[in-house]
C-alpha cells in the first residue's frame, strides 16, 4: 500500500461528515445491528449471483445484517439505498500499514467507506480476521494500533458513533472453555488483547467471537452429544462453579467468552457472534458434516435468536449473531466442509429449508422453462426442413 495523498482540507472533510452524521441520525441510521440475525456474505466462488441479486435475495429472506470480508466497491454500490446494514473488513495484509500511520488508515476510509455514505448503510469496520492467536506474529503486533488508528480517523470524521470498529476472534484466544466459568485468555496473547479490550470498553464496541459447535463436535465426536451441539433437546450439564445449566454448546461458548472478559477485568463488554454455522457436506474425517445436521443447527439457531434472549450467564444481554455463510463457496481452499457452509446454493436456491426464500420462485422460473421448450421446437423444425 503506497503513501496516501495529503488531505486537501481536514476541516472541510470534518464538515462534510458532520453533515453525514446529521443525515444518518435523522434517517434513523444509528443501529449497527437490526434484530438478532445476520449473515456472512463470502465470495470465494466463481459461480454465485451478482451483488445486485444478492441484495434481492437478502430482502426476500428478510435478512437485514451482512458482513463481508473486504470493502469491495461493487458490493457497496449494490447495497446503496437497500436499507440493509453492512459491515466491511480491513484485510489482514493491510494491518501493518494501518498500524504504521494514522494517515494510511484515513486514506483507506476515504477510499472504501466515505464515498458510499450515507446511501450505503455501512455500520461496522472489522479490522482483520482471527488475528490474535494466529501464527502471524507481525499481524498480532500490528492489530491493536491498526484498530486504534481506524477508530481515531472515524472520530475525526464524526462517524465513530455510526460505524462500529471491532475485530473478530477465533477460539484460539482462550485457554480451556469447559466449563464456561473457567475460561480465560491465553497468557501469550494478553499483551495484544488488553489494549483492544481497553478501547472497546470505552467505545462500547462488542467483543466478536467465532462460535462453531460443528468444529468442536468434528474434533471430538465420541465425547460430545450431537444433540447438545445441534441445539436439540438433551440433558445438558450444570457448570459446577456458577451452578448454571447449559443445554447447548452455542450458549456455553458465548458464556465462556464472557467469563474470559470478566477474568480480564472487562465484564462490561458485550459478546457478539461474528461467525457460526454448520457444514452440509464434509470429507471422510469430518464427522457430522451432513445436510440434515446443517439444517437442524441453522433452523434451531434461527429459532433461538428469534427469542431475543440472553445466555445463562448474561440473561439480560440479547444474543446477536452472523451466520456463516450465505453461499456455498466452491473456490475456498481447505477441507470439503469449507466449501459447504452455505444457506443457499450458487444459483440462489436454498441449500435446505429453514424458512428462507430462494432468489427465484418456481413461478418466476416457469417462463424460462417454456422458452427453452419453444427454442427446442424451433430448432427441431429447422432441422426437419434442412434434412
């Protein structure tokens, strides 16, 4: 990433975005997350619908919250005027640059956020993805500064109350998470985690965590009751320390994150789920990756989120989650399951029925079928005359 051009007038920029702040407030654009249900819109595929068609699909299914893993301009343009909430992401490879100077963070915002406001309702910026606890030490060192610089730039533009700054984490940031009450952050990552938590506690941003009962079950299928992983009726267990009862792993993993935050001295931060889902297909060593289990998990999860309730440890904080993912992504590397988390197939049809609408209804497909028949008849007649 090259050096950004000097801003011609910071004062003018602040004035313009002060106006945007006013527009957002008076159009009701202040909520970063509407309701409790969102979806991750990954695009590591060569056969999924266009961004414009995706907006249609989301509206048909009444999904209002979306995360993308970059700040693709075609997607942001397609979301203009849609009324949908969209969170963008600073790619991992830009973290070192973002950490090196506030000016570079401002340049990224000027290129990838400002031009789309307020018509595109950008509600969040995720800085990197699953950085802390990863093997890339340079990224881990850069993350706190990158997050801070992005936030400072938004504040200068008076957008900090409209656009949430965060970073999602994997389970690799924790020590033991069972039972939930004993969970804490790994000593090796505290130096990177602490400044983030300090910032989030001041800004009110949530602690985002990726929650995958599927991965836990796949790893230890002989030790985990699949009903507990799938949010089905089961005996569950009681945490011996808090005496709280858990009947599903989804809630237990969220409360483990709350326990870690409390242990670190940041019990005031909300936990929000940045990714959760279940693969509908997997390789021979991927236990539980079936269409039936994927439908069961996502159907039960949708029901659970619709109840607008908290967890056993934080009953008054409503759980909000982004499901992974919108589509099966045929170009993703890794095991078979990685390409089969989609709620929808590449053609916009549902992968399995949990109550969402496909991109095209059967009635809208009928004219295409008739046109195909007409085309076949014409070709047949031509061949008859030729022969």
